[in-house]
C-alpha cells in the first residue's frame, strides 16, 4: 500500500510555504535547518518556549514567526 503525504500551506516570516501536514514546530525548525535553542517561535500570536516545540502541531493557514536571538552591545 502506498502512503500519501498530505501537504498544507503555512506562512513563515511572511512567506507562504507548503509543508507536510504532520509537522510540529520542532519538525519545521529542523526542516528549515534552524537551531531551536537560538530562536523564539510565535504561532498565530502565541509565543512558545523551546520545551513546547515538539508538542505544538502546525495546522493549515498558521502564521509562524521565527525570531533569532542577536548578540551585540
């Protein structure tokens, strides 16, 4: 039996992306090659800590903002 992968559209930092329907925030960061320890993620105006990334499943039409920590002085 052949498995079908279902895709959905989400918006990441203002850009529409087609991703697998079964992604959570951690999966998305891995897909984008983003280190989860160096960012804060907001989904639909809710901010999540890195400990929650595996528990938060993305849904079609979600708006995700990935904000990187910046050092400086």
